[in-house]
C-alpha cells in the first residue's frame, strides 16, 4: 500500500490508534491471523508523517555543503531535525555524510540537494548507530535505487555500527524518534548500512578521496570520522559537537581524547564538521576543554576520595566548564548525567 502523507495538522497519534485498533479487532478471528498481519503492516505504512520544513544547505567549501540542524534535541515542533546532513560533490555523484533522523528529513535533504546539482547520490556514510544519523537512509535508497542487476547504493559504516543497527538499536531508535516527535517521523523504516569500513580505508569516488578514521570507542564503539582529503575537511560525527555536550552513555571520555589527538596528528584538516552545530576550525578544541573540565575534575575527586555530589560541585566551578555552560544547549538538564558517567569511567580506571 502506498503511504499517504497527511498535512501537519492531522492528528497522527489518533489516526494511528484507529488503524491499529481496527487491525486488533479483526484479529479476534485466529484463522485470519496471516492476512490480518499483512493488513496491519499495510495500515502502519499508510500513515506518513508530514513533510519537514526546508532548510537550505550552507556551502563550506567548493565541493561541500551542510544542512545545519537548528536544534539539538528532537521535538514535535522540529520533527526530529536535530542532526546535520552533509553533501560532497565528487563529479561522478554526491556522497552523503549522515542521512538524518527520519524518512521525511531525508526527503527534505533530497529536495535541497536537487536545487544544488543534478548529480545523483552515489554513496552514504553513517558515522555511528544513533538514529538521528541513519534513519534518513530510507529516503535516499528509495530516490536513488540502483537499476535491476546493479549493486545497491553503498551505505558505509563501521562493523560495530552495522551490528548495532541490525540489532536492537535500529528499531529502538525508530520507535523513540516517533515518540519524541509525536509521530512526525511515522512511516520511517530502518535501512541498515550494507558496506563495512574500518580505520585506514580509503574510498575514491569521482575526484574526491574519503579516508576513514576509527580509533576505538569515543562517542560509541563504532564511530567513523570521514576525511575528505582534497577539501581539508573531516566529518567527525558526534565525537565533537558545537556548543553541546555529546551524549557519553555509549562512549568514553578517555577514548574521545585519544581520537582528538589522532585526528589532529593524522589528518591535514583545517575544518571539522560536527554532527550537531556549526562546522569550524575550533570544534575539537572547544569540546576537549569542556570534556577535560568534566573528566579531569572527576578524576581528581576520586583521588581525593570525594563522592559524586562533591565531584559535580567541583565540575560546575571548573573554569573550562563554567565558561561554556551558558552557550551549551541542554547544559542544565544534562550536566549531572555526564558528570556521573565521567566519575564512573574515572573510578573504573583508578582500580
């Protein structure tokens, strides 16, 4: 059944309940279970969240554009548009670095791309397994499907990312995004990356070279940073963000510091594209200072035998943290969690 898009005012939650309720009522006839299952799936796909408002890409180099997400967290109002989407023109097609948080966001990105170039999308890189970076795959695969008999559109990711998306992370993120956006992302399906890459891999597409950097667990176990060699730019995903603390629940502060050091040593990049916020030359430096203010302070608190609450108080007074608090999105609501994670990591390292 072809998905039917609803206008923004359509009560998606109520509509979905009506559809699913109808399927549940019919399911009373056990003999009809197989056909009812197919019916319920069709009804689910009949609901499609509304289009996402267009955001014009910003050109940051002769061949690179970024659709910059205005917000840091998903809401019904922003429809999940919380992560940057990057386009790289190669002369033989466009490469997409992170595809967005939903089918609808991916479609919006395609609309913007088609205003820039007639080149088709020839590859996607997913930086890690958090849904705001891969749930847009669906739109690109649908729009740029390979002809019959040809290889599928390559979607590159680290093997740890592929495994996680194929496992619980994929469906978990899809469902969470629907919940956070009040079903604005309805209809989105998980499209798992199909091509594994690892540290040191170099992929030549057209006249541009994409070099993969992976230095172990940083934001997640399977982060890849993609260096666009000829542009002097590296897309870092969520290992660094512009004026926001990266969620460290799946990551490591120490691993993040290691990754920063390695990127500065092993690339010639002068510009870093974060998963959230504005690209700049200072993204890594800004994040390192904030993270060091959190982690090193917790490390010292543990050496001093200070409990978690005392460590948090010290962190809030650290000038590296205090000077960035006001400009960091979500600081007040998240700093406690990030201090706890830093404290636990430092505590584990001490024993």
